[in-house]
C-alpha cells in the first residue's frame, strides 16, 4: 500500500470511529476524536454554528445522551487529504432520513482529529448517481 493510500485509509478510519461513537452514544470516544489543539466548530442540522471545543463537546454530550434510533450510519465516504489536513464527504443515513456531511480533520500528534463537522439535508440518496470528482492525496 502506498503512503497516500495509507493516509487516506487512516482518515477514513477516523471518520468510521466518529460514526461508531455517534451511533453508540459514546461520549468518551467522541471526546477523544476531536482536536484538543486546533480550533473546532460544528453545524448540526438546523442548528446555528457552534464554535469552540467546550461548546462543541457540550452539544455532543446532549446529542449522545439520546443517540438517534435507528443508529446513524455513514455511507459512500470519500477522503481528500492535503498534507496535515483532510476532509471526508459522506452520506449519513438514519432509517429513511438521508443527510450529507463534511468532516474536517487535522493531523495532531500522529492521529487524525476532527476540527469540524457539518451535516444537512440532501436531495440525493446514496447510490442514486455516480460519484463526481475523485480522491485526491497531496
């Protein structure tokens, strides 16, 4: 496996961990996954932007105390990496509800950490049309 493929795989692993924590209501894991050094922000569907680690984690504590039922799933994730910065665009599926999400990561002490999550409505369901664009590793 090339370095670029290994890096992409590491980012996608961090993204999977985020959705595993979300689906399980695991605040401890969620807290570990977010950056402690870089500024963080989050835009939950229908919410105003939340800025700052303390406030962002407060929102996750509330959300994870009642995780979505059925559990949230991430599908069709595509990672783009540029040096120590990466983002994943994917669909979120909660039963019959489909959202599109962007998750931004930074490389922090050898691990990919979230700095931003934004999710919102989408007209397209996963698998309904081919992916446009490509994976990019720089």
